[in-house]
C-alpha cells in the first residue's frame, strides 16, 4: 500500500460546474423564448401548451441547478500534491506500525485538499483508507501524537467493518458502560448516539494499540484548537473524522460533550483502570504495552 494512490471516488463523474453553466444558459434561453411566444401568441390553446412547456423547462432546469448545488456542497476534496513529504512519511510509517501491531495489512494513506486540519476515512478503489489534510500535516504534533491519530484512523476502519472472525479486536473495542451510558444524557437521537459510541470505541482500540492514552488526549485537544481557527466546511460528507467540526449535529454542545467523554475515557486508561491489551496469535504476542503513558 505504499505505492501511488489513485484519486478517491467522488460524487462527480463529470464536470458539474461546466454542466451547470450550460444548463443555466439553456434555461434562460428557453424561458426567454417561452415568454416571447406567450406574448406573441393569441391562440388560447397554444398559449396553454406553451405555458406548460415553459413550466416544465423551468422545473427541469431548477432541479438540475439544485442537484449541482448539492453535489458541490457534498463533494469530496481531490488529492493534492502540495504537502510536506517528510511529515507525510512520518504519518505513513506510524500507520504502518500500528497496523503491524494488530497483524493487519496497512490501509492506504492519502492527502486530500481539505482546508481544515483533521484525519478521516474515505474510499479509494472501493477500499476504505485513512486520509489526512495538509493543515493536519502542518500541526505541531509529537511522534506519539501522530501515532495516536493514525491508530484512531485504523480503529475507525475496523469499527466500520464488523468481522466476526476477529473476536479479539471486537473485544478491545468495548467501552465501559458507565461511559457510554452518559451519551443519552446529551442526545436522544439514535444515530447521533451510535456515532458517539463508535468514536469512543475507536479511541479505546487506538489506545490499546499504542498504549499511550495521553498522546491521544493531547492530539485531540490540539486538533480541536486548530479546527476552531480553520475555515468551516458547510457540510461534512466524510465517513469518520478524528474530531467533528464545530456545529456537529447542528448543536454546538455536542462537540463539547463528546470531547468531554472521550477525554474522560482516555483519562481512565491513563490511570491504569483498564488492563493492558495483550493478545497471542500463532503463539506470538501481537500487542503488549508495558504500561500506560
């Protein structure tokens, strides 16, 4: 997975901007022609036919323009070549390392031209990969924090594909119920609650992989601080992010509450209230942290 990575799949199979311009021009011409025909035509029957055709043209054109706006808002950013290669290599080697720790093939890593600093999951060639943005590469992150971020990316991919053949990983995704039960105190929406619990599960697995809950704590805080200063995406069409942009779920308090729970969960792990993650596969230890940070 270290070779060239093809562009991620997008919702745009053709140039939506050019198509939208053509549709708009055709729509304006058709409307102008229709109005002219209505003005000049004195026959009532033909006037009704012209009005019906004109209404249909307006409806189709408006629908195309609405579709264009939606596709622009939810489009996925393209890959970029403008980033620090040395920093990228650090992220790449960290992702390779945490994948090796779980005995898995490392997923792809791609840099997308997003303006906000974050790590997320996207698809390349039908496979989920970890994606990062140039602003994230530019953050002042320690090697341990980079490793923690990549571990979350890997955990996000694993949490999205439930594999009954790997009960060991499933077990390490579990979060204490007194942590997850608090989710219902700040959201009653089932999909939002499920998302929050998946985030907590990914944090837990990531920390069990690296054995450094403190590094993930500080990485989350740094990304949150950077997001507050970064341009805000109108809509987030990304599957999984390290930190949700402000206004998650249309409520500013959701970010705060979810972050509070994440840091509390990590603080427990930091204090050693969880057993170290240790697993044997083929008679060899795969991951065996010596202790928390």
